[in-house]
C-alpha cells in the first residue's frame, strides 16, 4: 500500500462547540441588528432635526408603523411555513371599504372592526385552501387572489369613496388618539404582536409552523397536519390584514378602490428585512415588526433631514437586498464553520 | 448467536405475502418477513431488489397492493407514516430527515412536546427529557443546538433518540452506516446492542456484509422483488449470502479482462479545492481501470468534477496525454478527449424529456452540423449506431428517455459520452440503482473499453464492484487520497480501512 498524500496541512483551528454558539448568536443578533440600525437612524435624525422626536413626532412614527406591523406579523407566519401571501394589500383594501360602508350606514364601531376581520378571514381561508389543497406554488395562487380580490373591490366600490366626514366621531378619535405619545392603534398592534410571538414559541402548533417550513418532507413524516397548519397560517394572515383594514380606516378615514394597492410588496420587504427567511423555517415576528418599523420610519426620517421622499423607495430596495445579502453571507460562514468543526470531530 | 427465546415466540411485526407494483414495475412479489423482539434482523439484497419498497411499506409510506401487515399478529392497515409511528415503528434513513432550523430537542419531540398548563410547551422538561435520552444512548449532544450542520452520524443519533422517545418497539435502519466513519459505526452498533437488550426489534439494512455478520442474528434476502430466503446467520458464510443476493457467481458479474497498461493518459498532480479536497495526485494509464473508492462525501465526485472542469480547482494541475488542461473549462476537457459520466444520471446526465437519439446526439452537436444547421439524419444514424452497440432496450429511438429503465438510461448516458471517442473516461457510480443483468453488461462494456486502450477512472461506493473491476484502487478519506492498492492486495478490509481513515496514513 503506497500513500500519495504525504504532507497533510494542519486543519484550521476552530474552538470546540463554536458552531453551536455561532449559530445561536447569529439568530439572536438578527433582531438586535435591525434595532441598532433603527436607533442609529433615529439618533442621527434627531441630531439633524431636534423637532423630530417631539411627542407628535413619536406618535406619527408609531402610527405609521402600526398597520405595516400588523400585516407583517400575519405575513411572517405564512413565510415561516415556506409560503407567501401576496393578496394582503387587496384584503386590506376590501376590508377597509366594507367596514367604512357599514359605518356610513350608521353601524357600530366594534361590529365594523369584527366585520373587517371576518372578511379578512374569508380571504385567508380561500388562499389557504387553494395553497394547501391545490399543491400550487403560493406565489402564483396568491398573485391570482390579489387580482381577484382587487377586481371584486373595484367593481363594488366603483368611483365611490369613504371620507372621515361619513364616519362616527368616536371611531376617528380612536384612530388618532392615544395615551400620551403612544397611539391606541399601536397598542393594539403591540398586543397582537406579543400574543403571536408567545403562541409561536410556546404552543405546539406554533412550533410546527417552523418545522414544516424548515423541512416539509420531515414534517409530513413526523405526522404534522401540514395542510391544516398552512390553512391556519393563511387564515391568521388574512384576519390580521382585515384588522389592519379597519385600523387603516380609523387612522386615515379615507378609503377608495385603490386602498392598499401594492402594499403586499412593502409587507414582504418588511418581513424579509426583519430576518424572516424567505425559504421558511426561521425568523421571528419581532424581527418582522422591527423591519416594518424601520421601513416606515425612513418615510419620516428623510423629510425631517430635508431629503426628497423620492429616495424612500430606492432606500427600501437597498435595505432589502442588503438584508438578503447579509443573511446569505452569514449562512455561508456558519456552514463553513460547522463543516470545519465536523471535519475535526470526524 | 440466535437470541430468540421460546418464551417469546410471537413476531412484533410481520409482513405476509406482500406485493407492490409501481406502474409496470413489480417492486415486491409475495414477500413475507417476521421481526421478533430482542433480535437484529438483516435485510439483504442488491440495489433495486425491493428493500426500500419493503421498508416504506413497514413505515406506512406505501400501501401494499396485496398481502397483510401484522402487528402483534393482528392485521393492520397504515394510512400514513403517523399510523406506523403510533404503532411503535421508527425508521432511521441513511440521510435523516430533520428540521435544520430547529434545535435537537425540538427535532426529537416535535408534535409530542411535554406540556404545561393551557397546552403550552414545557421547554425545560423537553430539554431534560432530551438530555436523558442522550445519556441513555451514551452520547453527548447539546439539546439546544440547531440540527443544521450536524454530521450524518449525529443526525442518526437524533433520529434514534426520537424513536426512543415514543417507545418504538421496531427500529428500521436503512443503510445507517453508509456515510459513517469507523468510530461512528462502532458507536452506532453500541447503541443498537443496547436497544436489542432492551427488547426492541431491529431491521438492519447494509451493503457491508461484515456488518451484517457482526450485529445481526437473522437475515432475509430479496432479489428482483422476490423473497429468496429468511434464515439464521449462524453458520452462514459471506459467500453464501452473496450467492443468495446476486443469484450467480461473482466472476460472471465482473468480467474483467487482463490488459497490459500503456502510457499515462490522465495525470492529476496535487489537485486542491479549498475545503473540499486536498493535494490529490494520481495517474491513469491507457488500458487501465482505476477504481476510486471511499465513503459518501469523501470528495471523490468533487475531484472528478474538478478534473473535468465543471468546478474550478485552487491549486495543482491536470494533464491529458501530456497536455495541460485549463482550469474550469469542460469544453476544452472534452475536446482533449475526456468524458465524464456523472453520478446522478437523471439530474446531470440526461435531459429526461428529450428523445434517446437527441440525448446521445448532445455531445456531438458540433460534429453533426451541415452549413450551420443540425443534420438530423447524421444525428440519428450516429445515435442509432451507439444505441445498438450498447444494446439499449427501447421501443423507438425517438422515445423520451424517461420511458426507459434505470439501467437503459445509464447506457444512454454512456453512449452519449462514448460517441465523443474519449481517451479518458471517468464514470461516477456507473451501476447505482440498476439491475444485476444490466450491471454485468455495463461492466463488460467498461472492460472492453479498457481493452481498446481507453483509460477508465471508476468512482464507486459498491465495494465488490471496485474489487471486481479495478486494476488499481485509489481510496479517499475526508478529501485526501489515503491509499493506493494494487488489484492483488485489494480486499474489502484494506479498502474499507483506508476509506474510514483507520489505516495508518
């Protein structure tokens, strides 16, 4: 027996169990990193414009983020299962109009909100059934429902418009009111966010959403009711889009057939910037909410710094690509580190 | 050796006269099998003998067309994997199916986590239960570590822990050792012995015969979907087992001609691809078949891809007939006379929806051009020529290749590359998943090519194939070439020792 590899180079020195700690740290840091970017941005803006963080300024910042946070929370659940819901913008629009029409007819505010949520649940169920039963890629299915729901909305609404004047005063006051600098709407969003995060971490069905996004085949083998869970995720996403529609109505008091048009892309951006991995199985709703906060704040930061708002979209795009690039690089580095570690142990 | 006691004569799980077909292919024909508690039962058979189908039937993935699955003697129908799991049957696959993003503890207890009030998961209890399982298996793994990046061996441990966590009485292990190193195999066998002593029934599938003799008491052999025998291993020899599996003598399966090796055709010098393989040097001479052995993931395929130019190399050089090949240029390698028949014929070797003639014609597109346009007549006659030479069995040459059997698909890939008239042919797992008859034909073909002066480099995980066909055996272990063994010195032991890194390198 002859040996053809005479001088093996020493393997790179990797401390023991660095793989574990590295992976842990990266996933915990993902949310922290966004928070840091957000804070730095706010501080810089405050230095450049001392009026920025007035009570009204903070309130606007939070109000602007509220609706996106809600929809992004719902969207996260769907993305975690390795799917996507592109119809959230349309769902938001039609729910807002439905609630508005009901209120203009002299309806009760609470019932109006429930109505919007139910309509959202209906849209979510349709999406969920099509995706889970049809075995069709979610991107295509929800692109279809995006246009269908928007189409129905346009036919129904026509050129009509709901204005604040037609809505009950209490409803509008609730939409703009709050406890000092914290708007009621933001409190609702925060409540939903915390409850969802708690559910995802502490309930079996919540963990199963991660499991089936991480490895659908393994999920099936583990006996997880895959279709039921996907249906539930879409229904929840639809419900939050509906709730967001009602809050949109309360906040802006103005809804027409174009409300929520193109919103789905902002939502998906917020989710991805927030570190929810588009291929499923990883990420948190807190991350998605921070992503939403970051994206909406840019809208307020640029004017405060005297930069034209035409830059907003471009900056959103850059953030999105940066987020994905960072995730990819980190994933590769982690993989290499783990490989080296395993090679040493093998 | 037999541990079956008279006090406990009832099989915990049995198959009775099971048949299963996929389209026209009869994967299983009237197969019966009995698994007893406290016994490790081997399932032997060649690739395509029906082992996977049998396992999937036990696991509730496939439903048999005919026959019964008996659980504790009662006929049972599994509607899905969950039913089989609830019945206490666990399958550990060669490549375990874990959730890479979730922790080890979550992987083990997914769907069955210990609960607190209001149905909330008890994370502490889950962690503790995982630690207890790891202790019972005698391994150290951090329950909170994500499954991503675990070695195959550790992933299997997680799967076994999962099986233990729901008190599996039947453990089915599908080629669990294929990708493990020597020490990992020893650890796995320790775990299996513990389980056997605790009264589990184990069904063990392995291509390594010595492992079957080492750990099993009973063996069931399948060939072409039919049951050949089911008997105690006591008193059997490896030759007996091979004869049952193959159904003929080995000489016939490996028709290696003695050829005098000519001058060096392919010379690889200190080839390195960062993190994949390191400092690989070897020669292949005209008329020679050189076997490249090693475990899955040792870097053999990667070396072949780099030599052919599909992947770039970071250091070293490759010479063909004394001419240096350019790094990362497959078309140049082809022009110089190199051909690579890839490992995964469906994904890399063939365009499945294209006809046989066009698939064979793909490598000759430049040669069958007239006035800038494809000469379909020339392409057809060239393809027909090779299809006949290799005895591809097809209805019409215009049929798509996905209508062919695996063996015939492999012949089409070979035809495609032989049509280029290569001086050096690299074949990666040339007979994986094809039936015995076609396998012998492919071997005869390789032997004939070598006799005609082609230099052949054959990558294979099939040890008998390496031993039967190669003039020289190169062995890789974790990205390095660890041994070069002459045909006369090559045995299962010497090759495996080098492949698992047990040899003093």
